[in-house]
C-alpha cells in the first residue's frame, strides 16, 4: 500500500466489437494524461481459445499488431487464455458479464477499482473521469492525510489479529 503509487486506467475488451469501442475512451485519456507521471493507461485485449487458437496465435498476434496504431503499442497488451474457466472467473469477479463490449476501470494505487464503465464513451463520462475522478484520486495518493489514514487502518487491524492470537494461546 504505497500512497505514492500510480492511478491506472485499464481498458479491457474481449471481442472485436469491444475492441473497436476502445479508441473513443483511450485516445482522449491518452491525450489528457500522457505527460502525467502518476497516471498510467493500460489497454488489454483478452481472448479465450483452445488448441487451434493457440496454434494460430502467432498469426493473430501479427494481425492485431498491424491493426494497433504505433502510438498505442507501448500500453497495449494481448492476453490469450486457453482455459475458459479461468477467464470466466476473472470476468465474473469484476462483473464483466458482456464480452461484446469494452470496459474501462479506474484503479487506485493499491489496485482497487474506484470507477467502472462499459460500452461506448459518452462526453459526460469522459468529463467526469478527466475532470473529477482522476484529479481527486491522484492528489489523494500523495496527500499526508492518506498516510495517516493508512497507518491508522493498519494499527486498527493489528490489535484484532494480536488479540486472536492471544485468545488462542489462552485455550
């Protein structure tokens, strides 16, 4: 739990339709925050498939690389998963139930999801993200009050585990 950690915007897609929706989200955010050292953008294209997909992955990787603009390659990732149950558990855990759309997640410095959207970007959502949510989250991570909150939270949690250990020793 590092209060100076980055704020991360994660753009996820699972199918081609969702991938085509990502530029409406990614390009304005990249333009706004590309020079900000504590805001990171990550674009992940996730795909499930069996042995045939694995055999074709070099060709598919080449095709996706050709369709990804040069300016986006530094923060774009492709994830192939052969085990559909694993990918399904990931999707279910984050509430990503529609594989045909894209998802945008705003993560704080310790990886907690602070905001989430799906589908085509609207002007209101982009304004909210760029003008309110990210600026509120980034200063909070460098603020001294956050350090006090983190230390008070951890000191609150320590006595509970200590008292459990003490209670088990008394038995």
